[in-house]
């Protein structure tokens, strides 16, 4: 993405991150702040591309809470980092440190992405999370931290989607994590699915597809502990049938 995109994104979300830092100061334990990442070849055309959304980071780069560092250019920054999405591929097979190959989340994202971008897949897609703040020492936000940040996080995520302009937003979160954001998008009216895809052993899971303001939202389960081949197949089916 070009400098104009980066500058516009920073102007719009940096003040919200300032609010997020203030809003979560009541939690005394170390926290990790996350910012959306996008590949260097993510499509510039409007209403194209794929954005994957997770729940929250499981540990992250830094526990710094200084906005100028978080949006700076140091190793502790979270915004527009040089490695962006490439780190996911770089970490595959690591013996020491994080190994993305061991993550069901990244395996599913990789195999869905490679269907559309066979070479250097991570350069073409983007990734964000419902929650931008999580415990630094790993683990998802508890209810208190979730509700302290969700209103601001919904605003940030809406801006990310507006500026990235993806055609497909794939929520690998489960419904319980996505419902507040989806209701925020539709002004508190629960969205109505345009398609249901049943998948998994004995079709135990139901994937929901929504059309919201011209974009396709695919709501599905978090990949951990699920049959990945069936999950990947169902996501690809949802994309292909709503192109």
C-alpha cells in the first residue's frame, strides 16, 4: 500500500489508540497493543482483497503504552512495521521463538490465501483483530478487558475496513466474539445472513455469510481444534459462491 494510505490510516486511528491506552490503564498487568497489518502487495483497488480477523493477539511485540513509540519506527512499534505480514512466512519452522506453522489460525489463513495467491501469499492479504489490547503474557482478554475496549475497537476496525476496502472479511472468531462488532456495523440491528454453510464432522459447525454495505463478511469458528481441511474448504466455498 502507498504512503497516502498509511498516512490517512494513521491520522484516523492514532487518536483512537490514545483513547484506548487511557481506557485500559485501570488494568495494572502488562498489556500488548495490536495494530492491523497488511501485505506489501495488498490490492489497491476498492472492494477487492481479503481481510482476516481474529480475536486478539496471544502475546505480542511489546508492552509499551507510549503512543509515540507504538506509532513510531522502533522495534517496539506496532504500526506499519517493515515485516508486516511477511513475518508469518518468515517464522514458519522456527526452532527457537514463534513458529507460525504450529498455529491452526495461520495454517487456515495460509491455505485459504494460497488458493487465490499461490506465490508469496502473505504479501496480498491483511490481518486484524476484534480486540486491540490483550495481556502481554499471552491469553485472550477477559470479560473486563474486552468490554473496556470493545467500543473503541469497533471504531478502529470500521476505519481499517473502510480504508483497506476488502471484498471479503473473514472472521475467524466464533459468533460470541464477532456479534458486538457486527451489531455496531449495522447500528445495533442484528445482521441477517444471506447464506449458511454447514461444515465439520456431521456438519457440526455453521458458517454464516453476511452482505453489509457491499462487503462480504464470513463468520466462522476459530480454527483451533477443528478439522482444518474441512474448514478451509468451507471458507473457499463461501468466497467462491459470493464473488
